[in-house]
C-alpha cells in the first residue's frame, strides 16, 4: 500500500469516527450521518482501490483518475457551499425576525 493510500484511509476512517461522534452528541441528524458516512466510505474505497474508478474515467473520456477526483471534489464542494449558504440565509432571517419581535416587546414595556 502506497503512503498516500494509507494516509487517505486513515483520514477517511478518522472522519467517519468524527462523524459518528457528532451524531452521538446530537449535532448531526440520522440523514446527515448517513450522507457523511457514505461520502467517507467512498473516499476510503477510492483511496485504497484507486483503479476502481477507471471505468468511470474511461466512460467520461478523461485521461487520468485524478481528473475525475478533482471534478467530483469540485462538484461536492459547490453543492455543500450552496447548502451552507441556504441554511445560513434561513438562520439569518430567523434571527432577524426574533430580534425584531424582541425589540417590539421591549418597546411595548416602556
């Protein structure tokens, strides 16, 4: 096993463990747990068996597996960034509404 493969496996297994710990602390829902565990298992699998993605690489007409990994990584990052933005906007609106309601209550008390 090449050092990079070993490092990828260790990082993936550590991430699975951290994901489970966040779930146990009730910071992740079951849905989030499944999503992240599946993502990290795929990461570990591709790290240990890098030739397993050759059929996908050939089908997409790419020249190297690393090209596919980089494209997939960018897609995942863009998706996670979008989800993060949506959740952040939703939380901002909720906070703004709460602050306005509290300010009006404080104004009525005076």
